[in-house]
C-alpha cells in the first residue's frame, strides 16, 4: 500500500531553492522520446519505467513542497493539438482535467493581452486541486517568472507577528466568481488547517475585495486590515520563489498549499511571444 503520510514543508524562497532536488526533476532526451512516443500513441509501452518514475516523483513533491517541476517533458514545437493530447494522456495518472471557464474549455494558452504582461499578476489560488502549466515559449526579453509562495510559511509568519489577523483570515470569506466555471460563490477561510493536517489556503485578492459589490457581505475594518497584513507578508522579498520556465517545462501546483503569481514581462510579437498552456485538474490521489 502507498504511504499516505504527508511530510509538509513550509518554505521561504531560499529554502525552496535549497531543496530543489526534492521538487524539480529534469528528464533526459531518451526518456522524453519514449514518453512522447507512448503519449502520442495513447497507450503505455516502452515508457512505462519513465511513467513510474514521474508518478512517484510527482506524488512525493506535491505532498511535501506542494509543487512539482519537470524539465524537458514534451517537445514544445509539436502541433498544439498533438501536444495537448500527449499532455492530457500523461497527466491521466494524476487526476481529472476540469473546465477553466463557463465555455467548458479544458485547456487555455496564456499570452499577453493588450500589454497586461507589463503588470505583475498578484498572488492567488485557482479554483481546482491542481494547476498545471506547460511552457510553450518563455518571454523573449526575460521576466514572466512564475512566483510561488508557501501557505504554511506565510501562515507561520502571521501567527508570530499578527495572531489577531490570522484568526480573521481563518474565518469564512465570500468569493463571488459569477460567470466563471465551477461554483459561482465560494465561502471559505483564506488560511486554514486541512484534513491531512497541512496548512491550506484559498485566496483571490480581487475577487474577495469586490464580492461585496456583487451582493456579498460587506468587509469589516478588521477584515480589510487582515487582507493588508496577508499581502504585506506575501510581498516580502524573502517569501516568493521566482521560477523561470523554459520551453518544454511542466509545473504542477497544489492550489491549497501554494499561492502563485507572475512577475511582469515585456513581450515580443510573433513566434517568440510568451505562451503558457494551462490545465486545471481535480484529484483524490495527490
């Protein structure tokens, strides 16, 4: 039987960098070719040892650090439909792919929209168990790092410095997501303890602040202050790990354990523009 014990790690930016071998794995060219062949055929054959290695590593790293990075997973120059099919097949070991919007799209290619890449994307959690990002093309001029923050580490800091704010963040908050896929209104604590004993989080900074305008309960002064405390801690320089992703890199984030965002970037039009393939998954196994 698999060991279901969760060995949670709460990490700072430096702490995650020091433990890189526990959450980041680079595939060799031979392994990638085998994986791509089996994924393209839609059945496991010669890549079964690679599959077993990936399955064990993803399980271990998402349970400890809350994320997994795989370098060189698939050929990013393959046609997008073939790449989506191969990636979907490979991810089948980890859960079920779920829609990301009201139109039912199971994948989305994230790219600059009217210059919004110039603006930093704030820390948040997506409304699914696992966020999967596959890098098709990094920003040609740099930037666009995926920013990662440990909910456990953030909670521990707030518990030491502002236990009153932590108590408020542990109360129920309303997130009005009208028009998006999945539940339209979510009522959840922002920082909480999960059934397995790990620290959990659910946070969407714009949604929680705008929910009163959409019929949700008004925010009290105490709640506004708690949100300010959370954001101040999240944006301390030592908190966030900035992960540069190369074309062919895969990142899996456990949304209830790790908050994510993105640093600004200046895009370049054409084939060198930054593009990330996004998939949402729900799972009972990780």
